[in-house]
């Protein structure tokens, strides 16, 4: 689902789990922290087989989650989940005197995320690799074993690289040397000390300093208060829009949220009007451009999107990005609401934590193509109300019992849900419309975050359930009485009416 990452960040916050979101690739920073704390790394990223980790690497696929072990009285270590832990040292022991320092070269030569093997095919075609020891394995595995056994004859990476290059044409050698050495740096220790972040909240990163990222943006990113989407637009000037289960014959669901993204880009890419740093785009009065990767039918398409021109309150001279939080909160809220086409007085009857999703829903109704059907809107609102009912009955303060009518209404809703979710009708056009809503909500959330949350952030885990909204939509078409699903709770029935009246007005 599109908002999985945001829901996960919210869950970590609710549970009080400390976390950090890294500026770029996190692998090196994770490896550094793991070694500093003597912890294993838990992941599904095979790069961690290559890092020299003091505590080893535990692939998540090797956890026996269903087999929680409760120790005997004589073993005081507490409950545990059986798992496997990989050690680079023990792995290297299988290949004679192979040094751990050569594993990064092995990874790069085998082909990691960023380096293809094409350039090294000449090496593999000419070198005589020692035979692998595992009979019956595919040729790829034999080549891996042979490469590891071949590397074991060298004391350190520089010597091995020199010997690799002997098999290549002379005019290729320096280019390939640079490529191999640069790629091996991906496994070198990071200059970022994550322990500082967990101890005092400071995230210092040389790459971010070089990119001139404002400190408040870096801090917010590290704390998960800004999405990686924002940094990609700011630094790379490109973004990748994830594809959902939608109608591939129609334009991408993300096209509905384009005006919101353009405002985001406008806020991120403003440059001060000073003679020293005025960019060429400013000097020619052109607006900055971001490259978006999105789908066109079933293929990927690159589009250059112009940033929006911002209102006078956000003029470049007064408030560049590093001073955005100095703009009065009322102005920031105004920009958010103007982008979504909603006035604050129309949101006043709505509970504060639902104001942002309601504003986004108003935007969705106005901007989506094809137009939203009334039953799609009602299904969405009933789903939001069900999340509210669940919140006040499930998660209420243990000292404050939920009202009896709310508990009864929730039990009845659960009975209805259990019965109805067994059907699996699927309406592709309705799915496309709900995908558009999610795209609008995602960009509305990102814009709200970048503006310092002038509206409260909704609890995403309570806000949207795809299966439920589809079922409600199907039911409304055949049995409109489902609109009275929450009649047993006066509070929820009233909330539904308030939401519906706000949309209609």
C-alpha cells in the first residue's frame, strides 16, 4: 500500500521505538552503529553479508517467528525467537586464508546494486578460477566459489585489483580500477555517527553539508518527520511515483495530485535573490523543474514538472527554505488549505485529527478524473468513521470505559464486516478512484509536514483499509441502508453526517 512507510513511522512513534531515517543509503551507517554497540544487524539486504560486523548479520528470513522459546528455570536469558546469525569471519574460513577485507571486492565483481558485471566479463572469460567444491550446483554458484578461492591468494584488495586488471585491455584498466575502488567504498565505515543521534538527537552528515541542506530539514528527515520524497526532490531534482493496483488504461493515479506536488517543489527549490547565488533559472525568470518517473499505461515515463509559483507571503527574498519555519503558522496553514482548495471555517466542525484527510477528500472530489461517484465518497467516509469507532473502543484510556452504545455499535460493525469481507467483488474503476485518493493524501501529508504540520497528522492505520472501502462501496450500490451502519452510536452517526455535509458544502 502507498502509505505503508508513513504508517510504519507512526507505529514506531506510538510504541516509543527510537529510530533514525538516514540522509542517503543507510547500510554503512547501520553497520557502523552495529559495530559500535556490538549488535547483530537484522535485515533482508544481502549487502550485510559483506560488511565486517562484530555481532554478525541475522537475515529476517531465518527467524522462526512461530517458535518462541520459553527457557527453563535454569536458563535465565528470557524468551527468545530462534534465528541464524551469519559471520563474515566464519564464511571466509571456508575459503582457506581469504581475508574479510576482500569481501567488498568480491561483492563488486559479482555485481551489487550499482555495478554490472559486463565490464569484467573479459576477466571471467580468461582467468583460470579454482574449481568449486559443491557438486551439482549451478554454474553461477561454481563461479562464485571459484572467485572466492581465487581472491584468497591475495593479502589485500589493492593487490587483487591489480591482478584483475591484468586480464583487461590496457585502455580499460584505469577506468575499471576507479569503478572497482569507488564501488568498494560503499562498504567502508561511514563518517556519520548514529550513536550521537540516539544519545542527543544530532544527525551530522558530510554529504548533507556538501549538498547545503538546511539543518532543520536534515533534523526533520532524521526524526522521520519528512519523507525521503522531499530529499529526492531537493537534492536529486527527481522523484519516483510508486504504482498501485489501478486501471492501467487510465492516466496514473498520481496525476490527480500533481498540483500538490508542484507546490511542494516550489517550496523546496526556491533560491534567494542574491547576486552571488542566483541560479540561471532565476536569472531567466524560469521556475525550477523536477523530473518525475511515473507510469504511462504499463511502461515507465519520465516527465519534467515545473514547480509552482508561490504566493507573496512565501516570496524568495523573505523566506528561503532554511527560514521556512519563520513564516507565521497561519500563513503556512493558509498555503496548505489554498493548495487543497478548502477554507478553514469549513473544517471547524471536524475533529482536528481528521481535518487534513477531509481537506484532501475535498480536493480529490474536485480534481479527480473521472469524477468521484457519490457512493465512492460515502464508502470512504463510512470507512473513516469505522476507524474512529475502533479507536475509541479499542485504544481508549483504560481508566475511561467507552460509552456502551459505542461498544454495541462496534460489535455490530465487526459482525457485518466478518460476514461481508468474505465476498471478493472487485471494481477496477472504484479501485482507481481510491488510489487517486491515496495519492492525494500522501502528497497532502508531505506538504503538511514540510510546512511544519499546521494541521494535525491523522493516524493512518485507522484511516484507510482498502478491502473495507471496496466492500462498503459494493454494498452501497445494492443495499443503500448500509449508510446506517453506525446508527447505534449517536456520536458516530453524527460524525458521519458532519463529514458528509462538509463534503457537500
